[in-house]
């Protein structure tokens, strides 16, 4: 491809092969479209002695092709290089999906020279090949060459450019897939940020307002947060709200439950391992801390962390560094740690089951999430929220009558918000009517764990009323067959007979 007619053909073939290999290497270094294509054109210019070269890509929305990378053209020339399909040589190549060679552009009226980069056109040959993948025209690759009269092999040039165009086409398709995935990721992050924003944590009570205020204060900081509260109070929701309201919101949020993994696997899960570090380690693996780099790691049930692993967690908290299992290389991570526990860490410390220094490192910003029994005014709001959610999911329109709502308000909710959510979902799915009565509620909701109300002067009477209503409901469902009603309530026929007499329930025949 050299202008020197004495160039050794073997040397020239080596140049061509080197150019193709270098183009392949450039296109696999990153997903930077314009940067990579510019390096491709520079490679062709330096190794294959092009005077000028352009990559035109077709925009389906505008219908135009524009130059996205060029060699040997000034910026103002590049901006002028726009063609429609069928327009000029460039447009025709994409339209026909076949290469074209113009031996002398000065003698070709179809050559438009839109860029204005060739004031003297005589003697310049123009080679143009389509950028295609599976018969889809993506754009055009064009080059200017000056051939001597004695020597010059257009077929070799076209062959090399066709290979390069094919590599570019594959790169463009990969880039499009990458861009689509990145956009989907950003969209998902925005959706998650909205879903787990503080506005989506339900709570009107004073206790929850205090929690919200604390979240607003702590989120922008880098401080370690320790979430305290019973199981089911929403600690994970709060952790996600802190993350998505922080400067780290674009980074990963990695959740890890310290109680869900066997002790022997915990270290590998948290810190990763190298290939061959232990039996079964067939490949190197990143741990949760590595995956959380530049983001947040949420360590749930931190109170269940084994003593043997606590010093390593302490080191990450203090130094932000660790080693994978089987490696001596120290790894640095930039992570924010949010921990949570439903256990009494102070008691664990006094019993020697939890390190005191780790406790103090975790307890920088403690946030206490109140149990549902201490935020009664939030129960109706939560019920409405979950009814809307599960009615929409199941195409139902279930609601609670006043009696059923009162049972919900009187119940102690040992499982907190999670138990309430599961109960509402079950009612929406299983209820045979659109309006749920107290008698249709699960027995355990009202009989077995009725909440002790200090304000009520007639607690016993209140419980008995609920019990009577449940017994009547069970009898109505079973056609007043006492044995079946007893099984439904989880009691013996003798017990239900006693209750019927006690409450003066009159048998009815339907």
C-alpha cells in the first residue's frame, strides 16, 4: 500500500496485518465510541499511509450520516460532513451496501466534497466501504489515497478496509448494547432511588418523624450507621434510604445478612478468595466489600457475626482494607458501612460474645426504629398503603370493615410491619368477599396475642367479644357444625361447646 513502487510485498502485507491487529486491539480497550474510532483512523493513517479518512455513522432518527471520527480533517471540515442515504458517493455506498472506488475524485461529478477538505481534488483516489453487520447498514468508512502511476493495488486496500469496517460494525453493536444496559441501569437506579426515598417509608407518628429527621441528617455524611430495632421494623428500607439520599447513590448498594451464611463461608463471602485458596475454589471471587466499592454495604444482623471474624470487620471499619482468602495482597475499598441488629449488643459485649471496640466503631450514629406497637397511629396508614398495593397486584378491591380494623389496632404485631404486610397480602388473595369482617380474620390475630391496652378498663370483656365474634364466624362458615368450627379455630369440640354455652351463642340452622 506504500507509494514507493519498490516496497517489498511481504513488508506491505506485514503492515496490513499489523494495522488490522492494532485496530482489533483498539476496539476492545473500552466502550468509548468516538475515542476508539478516532484511534482506528489514526492507526490506518500511520500504518497504511492514508491522506484522510472518515467514519460516518447513520442516525435512524434524523436519517443522516455524520462523521464521528476522522483523520486528516479539521474540526470545521468534520462538522460539514453530513449525508443522506443515496446522496453523493458516501450516501450511495450505504444505500447499495457495496464498496465504491473513485480513481480520481476531480473527474467524478458525484463526489460532493462537502467537508471542503480537498481544495485540489486531482490525483486523489477515494475508497468507500459500507459498515455492515448481518445486512444492516450502520455507516460508511472512507479513505483518501494517492497512488503512483507505476504501483498501487486497490484490491488490497479494499480487502483491508472491508475487514476494518467489519470490526467497526461489531464494535458499534457491542457499544449499542452497552449503552442500552447503562441506560437501563441508570433508569433502575432512579426508580430505586424513588422507591427507597424517605417519602416511601410510611409513618406519621412522632417516633417515625424523629427517624426521618435522623435519616436526613446522617445521609449526606460518611459516618457509619447502626440501625437498632426489632425484626420487621424496616431496617433495610432505612438503610436503602440513607444510601440513595447520599452522595454515593450512583454506587452499588450491597446487602449481606450475617446470620444467613454458615460460619465457614462467611469470610469468603465478605472478603472474597483467590483460585485454589481452599477445596472448591475453582476461580477467584470478589467478596461483598469489594463489590460495594464506591457505594454502601449493609450488614444486617451484625450481632450474629462470629467472634473469629469480628477483628477483620473492625479492620475494614478502621483502615478500609483487607485481604482475600489465599492472597497476601492488601486491597483498599471506599465503602460506607450501615449495620443493623435486632439483638442487644450491650448484653453481647458484657457476655464476651461481641467485641467492645467493634461495638464502639459501629455505634457512631445509632438509629432506633420503634416497633409497630409503639406507633399505633401509623397502623391505619400502613393498612391503606398495603391494601392499595396488593389490590393492584391481584386485581382485587378488598377493604376492612370497622370491626376488622379494630382487631388490627388491638393486636400487638410482634412481627411488626413485615407481619402486617404479609397479613394484608394474605387477606387480599384469600378473602372470599370484598369487605373483610373481624370474624374472617385469622384466629391468631385476635385470640392468641391480643394486645394489652392500659387505657381499657374492660380488657377481659374486649377479648371475650373478639373471641365470641370469631366463634360465630367459624360456625357460620361450617354450617354450624361444631366439630368443623373447632378444627377451624384450632380448639377441641369440647372447648367450643363450653364457649358456646359461656357466651350464650344460639345455634342456627342455615
